[in-house]
């Protein structure tokens, strides 16, 4: 079946993700859910660090990060600004799960901060789950 054909059928992976989040929290409590999110963060950090290991400047790191995020379905792009960079995510493939569990968004921001290092400040200026049309992350050198 083509991609167009697949779009004609219901896609309930978001509902499934929310159901799994609810079940984890019900069975293992908030601390159990926090552990699941932490494990996801650690796996993603490992993957991103490996991909960024040969990047020797901020622009190269952010270009690679945008590429990784694009492959994950975030419709990511990078823009250079007067005072740094703007990482833009025009789509969020985990939006339904993130609305139910905002800690997922916090985790993603932590991942960006960690892989870029302490020399850079990462702020989220737009946020899809808060009603904006996209998520944007401003990345600037710390003064």
C-alpha cells in the first residue's frame, strides 16, 4: 500500500502511547513513569552523542541534530540568527503522548542542553503542546 493509502486508515499509535503511559503510571506510580522517561532520555542521549562525536563546532552539531530530528519525524530545520541559532520543529510525532506527559518535552529539552554542553544556553520559545504551531529552541553562547 502507498503512503496515501495508509493515510486513509485510522492511526491509533497516539492513543496506544497514552494508554501505555497510563498503564505504567497505574502499575508503577509516578516514579515508575519517571524511570521510563529517564531511560528513554539516556538512550536518546547515547544515540545523539554518537552522531555528534565528529562535530567540532556548534553549527555542525545543530545541523546534525536537525537531521536526526527530521529523521524522527519532527520536520526539523535550523536557522542561523544574529545571536545564535534557532532549531525549529514544525511537527511533533509524540505530541499526543507529550500532552498527557509533559515530562517528555522537558526530557527532550534536557537532551539538547546536554549534547550541546554548558557553553550554550537552550531556551524553548514556542511549544506545540501550549497551542503554538511549532516548537522552537533558541541556542546561544553563554556570556
